[in-house]
C-alpha cells in the first residue's frame, strides 16, 4: 500500500478516533489493523504533526495512569499477600 493511500485512510479515520480507540484500551496494532494500514504507517502519521503526537501522548499517559491505579486497587483488595 502506498504512503498516500495509508495517509488518506488515517486522515479519514482522524486523530479524534485514534485517541478514542486508545482511551477504550485498544492497542496501536489493533487501531492500525482497524484502519487497514500498517503499524508503521499509523505511527508515522501520528508523528508527522506535533499536535497529533501530543494528543496521542497525552491519552496514552492518561491510560497508563488509569491502569496503574487499577492495578494498585486490585493489589489493595487482594485477600492475601500473594
């Protein structure tokens, strides 16, 4: 697939959709597959514009914090010390 076709597919999908997908827990690999592009094309498209890159970075940081808190909560509620 050409870079232009991949870029067009990603532009149609949009950065809002990419961020929403990340926020629902989808991996970048799954998002790329859903857009019918390679993971490399998705990552290149994100990095091509500082605003896109910043938005994805922010949502990934938020999700990492969420999962850290979730893990901590599970550990605190564990019935034993493992």
